[in-house]
C-alpha cells in the first residue's frame, strides 16, 4: 500500500515539472512535501514509528518503487540530452532515495524537523557534479 501511494504521489509531483536537473529537483521537492503533508502517514509515524521506519527506510517495496521512478526520470532526461550522468540511472536513483529518506524522515531518526532543503542541496550537488564534462589535462 505504501509503495502504491509512493508511485501515485511521485507521478503527480512530476506532472508539470520542467526538464534537466531542475525537473529532478522539482519532482523530489514536490514529492517530499506531499509525503510530509500526508495525514495518514503522519498518523502512522506518530503511532507506529518503528514500523514506518522498517517499511520506508529498509530495502523493500517502498524503496524499490521510489528508486525505479527516479531512475526512469533520470534516464528520460539523459536520453533527451537534458542531463549528462557518468553513473547508471539505477545507481544514482538509489543514492538519491537514500539521501532524501535520511533527511525527509530526520524526525524519526532523532532529528527535529524534516531537512528537505538539505536533501535537495545534496541531490543538486550530486547531479551538477555528474553533469559537468570531465576536465582533461
């Protein structure tokens, strides 16, 4: 059920975004805010935080669908020539999901607030670094 909700929320978040790195950041930003604003998830996190951590942060259906959707988005951008990445889309997507999860669910991991801006800054830095042509000596 959480994996299905993840996919619906992600697809809604990407419906009107632009292309390239900005698209990736916009979709992730919208998605993370949609997750924070989802009252059923808030209730689950409040009543069963350990269960939610196991479902959302450990390898499983939620992580797999999130990584798959981000990989598809990254590959679309690479194929369209709007993003250049030296790593496979699947590798990048897994890194992005894990970075974002750690910051999105910071309150469940001992933090005080979700750290969406930090997550977005990290994703932007990663994609910007990979998007630059290599320096040749």
